[in-house]
C-alpha cells in the first residue's frame, strides 16, 4: 500500500499529512513534488492544505491546471482514492473532481479555530470508521472555504448521500453559530459520484493525535487504509 502527498509551491500542510500517514498510521507514503508527477503507482493521493501559487486568481485555480492534476484525475477515474484538504479541496473543485466550489467566506476574513463536524455518511472509503451522526472536533484554517453549489445539484448531493460532513455544534445541531464560513447547508465535506474522491475544508491531519487535543480526524486516514486493504484482499 502506498500513499502520495502532492506538494505544490505554497503547500504548507504537506509534511503534516505525510507525518500522520507514515508515523501515526504506519503506511508507505511519498512526498511528491508536483513537477515530478506520479512516477510510481499509488493507492491513494492526498492534496494537502496551504496556499498553492499564493491563491492567485481563485484558491486552487492554478494548481488545478498543472500536468500532475491530469494524472490525479486519471488515478481517480480508475477508482483510486483522492483526498483534498482545505486548499486541496479547492483544487479538486477547480479540477471538476467534486461538484460545487469553495469560495470566500460569508464574512471575508481568514478563520483559524477548532470547529465541530457531523458525519453525514459512513458509506464511503473515507468515513467507514465513523458512525452516522458522530460529532468530530477538527480545526479549520481558511478564507475561501464557503461551499456553494446550484440548487438542482444540491438536491442530487443529498439524494445520493454525497455530503460527508457538515458544520455543527458540539451536540450535532446545525445552528447559524456553528457554521463558521456560511457554507450552503453547513456542508464542509463532499464526495464525488463514485465516492472515491473527498474534498473537505477542515484539517484531519491536525486532529490525529491526542496531544493535539483531538484525534477525531485520524479515522479518515484509517478508513482509507481499511478500504484499500479490503480491495487488495488483505486480512489482519
């Protein structure tokens, strides 16, 4: 099993994601500079947080048009797992790998704090280790994280169970106060139709050890590992 964490100019959460996967979860993980492309076969690709290309134009817009993203798209089309975190989520949306966009927060300022998320579906390679309705504590750090999508596509997301996470309060309630960026229907994690691509704004790599006050995000990576092991017929 092998993971890749793609590094763009401006990525700043790449080593955090690599550390969690290699040191905490114990899987083979490469840091891959975007110009070097995907030169080896990978079971999963992580697009980490940061400010690729300085967030010029729109966050993630330039990175989405780099050659490595054609390889990431091909990887996803073959059923490989792809996780985009924060800036990585923006890149996935700009690449068309997930529906909708992540745009400027309703109150246009950078927000960096802990929030609560509610698990909306466990039927995905990223959320199988959770129970539906679980409330997680995971930090956010973004200025362009407000999820929006046309109403007709929103209905499809709900019908198909493509919403992975919603902002909520500590009891799992969807209140105005618990939606830090004004995201449509509190959405902060969205899956593609095939459920093998997840874009999420919160940072699970920053909530994967108790020393960080929460390890609620670790199960996202463990869910991915379990999915890959099952696909390969690995038994523990």
